[in-house]
């Protein structure tokens, strides 16, 4: 199953994950009902890690895909 996203949505996805993770971590400090602080903490850490993994993988892929420049030649 493939999900097709428009380019602007695809490019903003890691940043959305990071912002949602930070918001969830912030919410975990203020919620005080049932298990919501723990749920928000775990969700926040998971979202931040997912955003960082996606961002780093895209960055590495884009750097490796570039044609060799003058500084790369021996």
C-alpha cells in the first residue's frame, strides 16, 4: 500500500512530527488525569525520534545523490 502525498506536505512531514512531539511533551507536563502524562510523554518522544530519523535519512539520501563536485575529485 502506497500513500501519495503532495510535495509540500511530504517536505513538511518531519517538521510536523517534531512540532507535534514537542507539543506532546509540553502537554505531558500540564496534564494530570489518569495516564495522560505518560501517554503524552511516550508519544512525544516517539514523534521526535520519527521526525529526526526521517529528516536525517532524507538529508543523507540527498547528499549521496549529488553528482561529484570539484572538491570530491582526487
